[in-house]
C-alpha cells in the first residue's frame, strides 16, 4: 500500500513542478519574457513605420537552362515580362533614407495562358530564397526599389 502511494507521488510530482516552472523558468521569468515579446512587437512596428515606399522595383530574371540574365524595372501597379512570365509589382518598400538598402516587394508572377499565379507574395532583396519563385526553368528576384 505504501509502495503504491509512493509510486503515485513520484508520478504526480513532476507534473506539479511543471505547472510552476516552464522550461526551467520561474513565473517571474516567464512574465519577463512576455514583456520582452511586447518590446519586440513595438520595435517591429517602429521599423515598419521607418520604411519608405518606392515608385517601382528593379527585378532580375535568370534562365537556368541558357544562363541568360535580364534586369527589368517595373513601376508599382504595372506588369513587365521576364522570359515570357508576367511579373506584376504591387508595392516596393525600402529602409527610409536608403533606397539602395534592403528592399522588399510584393510580386505577382503569372504564366500567360495559365489560370492563377505561380507566385504571389513578398520577396526580400537580401534573402530571395526566403520566399522564392518555384519554377523549373526561371528565377526572378528583387534587386532594389526604384525612386522618382
């Protein structure tokens, strides 16, 4: 009987300890981590406010078979063609005061005659592989934003 009681306590004791300690942190440390995440969200919002909007985007296309590279400036709201792909730029943003800095653009890439887009989303100039066009033959990425 005593053994059964001790076994039950041994099984329940770690569960009770986990309720008060999260990954080795006390309740006060956990609340401090939540405060840090609030600071991070505020920093993100401040960074978002520091971005300027460009008049278009300078894009680069690569034909992986032939090795041909094409650069194309596409104004915001317009569509250009790279290797037969229709590339639309909805918006291009860059760090305020640094148009040659880390740009990111919202692109919509379509194949003419095919319904639906093959790529839709934000593409970042410094990390094009983060959200890349998935095409067997062509690559398209953002170089920078254009300004007036």
